[in-house]
C-alpha cells in the first residue's frame, strides 16, 4: 500500500513539472518552449524567415504582437484573414513550433 501511495505522489509531482514547460518533438529534435519568458518586440524585428513562413502558411494573417525568448523562439499573436485571433510559435528559421 505504501508503494502505491508513493507511486501516486511521484506521478502527481511529475505532472506539475510538465505544466511549467512544454516539450515538443519536431523532426526528431526535442524542442522546449517556456512560454512565460517571452519579451515583446516590434514586428519589424522578426527574422525574415518567420515573416516568410507566416505569409506562406497563413496568407492574409496580420501580426498584432510579436515576442521573443532567450532561445530565439518567437510568439506571434495574429489575426487571420477570416478575422479569427490566434497565437503561433516559431523558431528563428521559420519552423512552426506546436503548443
């Protein structure tokens, strides 16, 4: 019974750590995005690769706000051509990071 209780406590403890950082796998590369440490930047400061990826994959979308973190990952708050708002994450090479 003690082992079952201990295993349950460990499982719950590990779940709280997952909530703080999101881990993603993209092309067999482990990517972690810490969403709490983004600093706002001007949309004109975005890398050209990120802007081109947005134009290619989300034609007609407008960037409302842009943010960057220490790992040069970008958070974009955008409005789609159909008027819906959303948040996108990308690396400096214009690859989309899923959250």
